[in-house]
C-alpha cells in the first residue's frame, strides 16, 4: 500500500481548510444579507398601509422630514372623504374598503402624473405630496373629481355602483420660510376644513382669505 507524499497531504489539507473557511464566510454573509433584508422589509411594512398599499402616516412624516432635510419646497394636498359614516351605515365596512382601494388607484395615477406621492393617513383621509407646488390647486381639483367617479363594488357577490365625494385642502411647505415642516399639515388641514364648510366636493388653498385665527393671525 503506497504512502501519499507529505507535500500532497499538505496541499489537500490546505484545500480542505480553504473550503471550510469559504463555507463559513458564505453562511455568515448569507445570514447578514437575510437579516438586513428582514430589517428592510419590516421598515418598509411599518411605513405602508395594509389595505391600499400606500404609504401610511409614518411614511408621510418620513417623506416630509426628508424634504425638509433637502430644503425642497413642496405642496401638500389633504383629501378627506365626505359622508363615510352614512356610507358605512348603509353598505358596510367591506364596501368602503373596496371603494377606497379602487379610488386610490385613480388617485395614484393622477399623483404620479404630477410627480407626486400619495399616502393614507387614516381611514377616510389621504394626502399627496407634490414635488412641484406650481399648479397644486388644479391637481387637487382633479383628485377630488377622481374620488367622485362612479365605482363598482361587490356585495354578496352582486355588483353595485357607488360613489363618494371628498374635499381637499392645499398648503405649501417652503423650507427657508417655514421652521417646522409640520406646519404644512396643519395648514392643509385648515384649508380642507374651509373647503368642507363650503360644501361637499370642494377644494381650498391655505391663505389669509380662508383660514385666519380669531385675532386675525394664523392659528397654529
């Protein structure tokens, strides 16, 4: 029985050690990548609305924080549906969920065409951040019109055509003039409430003529 030369044995041992090190390193890298992917997925999910897939309130705040950090002026359009309680009382939550999902598709199309991003802040309230404030009022009117379109939902397997209206408030965030990005949400909300006071399906922009405090100054 022949004996394997010492130098060949050394080479084989080196190959085995290298293979073992490569295996362990690969496993560690794979585990690290998997862990990073899990963290990224969890972070993404934390900023997404489960029903519509839009960014949620956390995602909205993160987006505005990013905008503020880049000192970029944007417009915020706050959209609030009219009469959702009566709608749910008449047709139920499932019908409202279907309507929201289908309506969001139309709103996303309009927002994307205007270089904007849509978010769902709560059950019947959405927001759109527009990278270019110019023409924000016109875009808000188009979003409100898209909400009011007739939409077919299914209840008990039967199709039914429904619709809801919405009001929108528009405000602009200007980094060099506004110390806190949260002001834009307050202003958009005030403009939206002014639109609601005018009736269903209305749009209003924040300004002295629409939202003044009791003392004539901007209320914060």
